[in-house]
C-alpha cells in the first residue's frame, strides 16, 4: 500500500475545473447557487476521487465531534462488557461514536483517561469510577458533561444511573432465606469510604428475619476476586450454607471455588449473584442473579448526557429496580438457556 | 448544571489583557518572543479559566485526530473482549484513543460502522469482520488504513494479524487423541466462502491418526451457539467422546450442554477449545484451550496501522502460534486459578 493521500477540497475543485468555493456551495447547498451542469461536474469529481468533507473541520465549526468518552473501572466484568455494548448501540443510534477506556482498577489511570478525553473535547463522558466519589473537578472546569455509571448518585451535582443496589440485594437475600437458609455470607465489592447499598440490603434482609450476619469478605469485582473470597469463606468453616455475591463476575468465581471444594451447588452452598449478565446463563449450575436493566440504563445515560451538553438542565439521578433471574444455583429449577 | 461554555483563546486574551496572537505565542513558544511578565499573565489566565487549546483545531492542523476505529463482529465473545482491552491499552500508550463498534454479526451494520469511521477521518481501522473477505473498497478509496484482526491474511493487499488456526486446531485435536479419543466432533464457526484453518487442522490430525472425521456442526461464535451445537451433537448419539470447539465462548456453551445432559466431563465427553480467554479459567471443570497471544497481537496491530498511516510500507500478514492451556475439560489435571 502506498503513502496515504487525503483528497482535499482543492483536489475536487481542480478535477471539476471550478473554484474551491464552488465545491463548498455544492456541499452546503448554498449560500450561492450553482448551475446544474457545474453541480453535476462537482458531484462526479467527489465520487471519482472519493472525497469526504473533513470531519475534523466540521467538528471545529460545530464545536462538536459527536463523540462520547466511556471510562470503565475494570475490564473483566461481565456487566460492564454488556453495558459498554449497549452504550455503543445507543450512542451510534444518535450519530455518536464512543471512545472506550479501561482503568484496570487504578484511580491514577482513570484520571489519565479523563484528562485525555477532556483534551479531545469529547461531547460528554460516562464514568464508572474506581472510586465511590471520584474527583471530576478538572472535567467540570473544562465544561465537559459527565455522567456516573453504576452509581447511586454519590455526587449531588453530577447525574447518575445505577441499579437500586439496596433493594436488589435485599430481594436476593430474602430469596435465599425463603429457600430455608439461615447462615448467609456475602462477597462484597472493594471497600470504599461510602457504604455500598448491597451490603445494607443483605444486612436488612437478615435482620428482618432475625438471622445473624454471616461473614462478609470484600473482593475485586472480577472472577478471580470472587474465587479467592469464596475460598476464604469456605475455609472459615462456620456453617455457611448460602452466599450472596455483589456481581456476576464474582459469582462465577465463587461457583468455581465451591466446585473445587467438592461441595454441591445448591445442596451444600446456594448462591445468588447480582447483574444478570449473559455469562450467568451458561455456568453450571445456572447462576441465579438480580438482573439490571442494562439497555434501558444505557439509553437513558446517553440521552441525559446529550441533554446536558445542550445545556440548561438540572442533573438527574436515576435508580433502576432489579429483577430476580432464578436458576439452579439458588435451588430453583435450572431452566436451560434455550427456554 | 448550567449551559456549557467553552473557553476560547479570545477569552484568555481578554482576561490577560493581551491580543489573541500573544496567547498563541505563549502556547507555541513562538514564533515571536513574549516578555516574561506578559507570559506569566497569560499562563495565569489559562489556569483560572481552565482553557485548553482546542483538540479539534489541532487535529485539523495535523490532519490527524490520533483515533483508531475498532470494528468487532460480535459482542458476546470472550476473546474479543480481551482483544479490545489490549488494543485500547496499546493505542493509549501511543497517545491514541479507540472508538469501539460492534457489528452484532451483521454485515450491513459492519459496513455502516466502516462508513461512519471513514467520515470521522480516523487514523486507521482495525476490523474483525463478519465476512471472510470483507469489502473494504470504500475505506481504501478514502485513504484510511485498515488492518484485519482474527484473520489469516484473506486479502493480499490488506495487513492482518491472526492466530495460526490450522496448527492450533491440529495441536488441540492431537491432544485429545493422546488422551485416547477416537471419535472427536467439532463445533466450527459460521460457514463462509473461505475454509477456516481450524477445520483443516482438526481434519488433518484425525487423518494422520487414521481416525474418521467426527460430526461437524457450524455455530455462531457465542456461548449460545456452542450450547445449541453441542446439544445437537450429543443428541445425534453416534458414540462421540470428545469435542473441539472453535472459540471459548462456544466451549463454555458446550460445557453447559454436556452438564445438562447428565454426562461427566472429561470422563464421558472431553473438550478442548480455542482462544485462551480468562473465562475459560473459571468454568467447571476448567476449559482446556489453545491460547492466542492477545497482547502481542494487539501491540503489533496498533504498530502496523501506525506505520501504514505514516506511509510507504507494504502490508504484512502476521500469524501467531497458539499454546495449549491444559485444564480439567480434556482430562488433564485441573489446576486451580490461583496456581
């Protein structure tokens, strides 16, 4: 392949034997009128040369590139993979592209991604932060709208979308209690300054039924984190019969740890997880999980960011209910993925 | 949040009480010299107002936005998730951002993504196509460099990176033969005009050992595709004792189908898959798989695309060997993920 040659307006003008201004008149349908023969010659030149009005020039003119930035805290998380896909779809439908970045659980890397996206003058940033209360002052100062993903509104002035973690966790643990469990442990997210609603929901469900809190082990929201945490919980040997995990990635890791220990699921250890990702459908047994409405959240996030960019709107905090997808891991019938 | 206000050079000039040209001299360190007091005033104005030289204007000047486009054929595939992450990392390290798009197995959607990326004048496109021989003539005409991912060089003039599918599949099937299997089926990718090297490798390994070809079922490269195909293979009841699946997503689906059928893995049905994704580490039993060197492929893809953009280079086709990660599903020792 030879050196890249970008076709510019001047090339089209030369080929069509008109001035560059006439090319612009044809493209912009004005302001001056162009004779039909001349217009046909310009359009032919555009076709032959494969000319495309420069997107960068257009962006400069409109002060917009129609690009959103997406910053996710972790890469190995099933929910985030599906959320990113849904956000791409929702943004593409409105003519926006999405730049994806991944902080790999590092706050420093997250700040770097935010800075780069601001320097690129994206139209808005969706952030699933490593931190409970991320520092977005630099982004705000640059006037780039931000929306927090997977967040319950931890910063008053910054819009957010997130599942109702407390209610979802409560329902998950209630479901395990209904299956007869009395000793229910939890694998939580990494510890932060703010309490995670899932811990509160787990705790409330147990308290309401007069049950003691089982052991709680914090872990990274990844398969490996859930695996290690479950191994610790099983080794502690304190009569645990059920586990609530704060995300499907952890749930998948926990399933593996229980199998390795030679225990049966759900007979010896039952598990309910949180997210409702596709990965949970195909585990053995199927992983019961609280489904987040990912597509709806993605659509709302994109619409909110667009509205913010266009100005004059107070930030909203949207919280979404989750629904139980009961499968084999909690003791329900393990429907096959075809049904 | 109030209406967004972009700070421009003129705002800085007004605040610092200098002409806009002086702001540019300070930012560009020339061409004219600026007195230290004046420079200090301009820098203070930049800091206070949060001014950032407009990225769009810079892109226009450089004819580059330092953005690559990534077009993946499918969203639910474990390999692609890891490849996308690795490509983001490799691109970010060179100061490039990545726009991610997903064709969801639709050739029409893929063409739309390509067209949009060309209109955005990205610096290059990495394409894992839905088709064996994608039509990239429009992209080529626009002068945007393209590289094919997960591809063995199906178009002579377009650079590619991809695993050595034939050799990897051959090694996978040989491994199953070494475990004593004589009736080995395959779940392949969707049928295309070009033969997939994995089929050829499976076929060669069987032929060399004088074994008959087991049944072959094509399927989408997703968990659900592998699940459905494995159900069909198991129902055919022709004495199958082992399966080779063409990607980990299919392997995960196949594991689920074998469990559902009440068969033991690896005792009744052994499985070796292809990709080496993290997901395969945490299944039960662990999914034996041929690992693709994802990070290396991502780095080489980004470097190649950059070299092409900068011109004067013949396209290269890089093929990478895969290595067996033996776990429980083939009959090897099922090492735990901590080891």
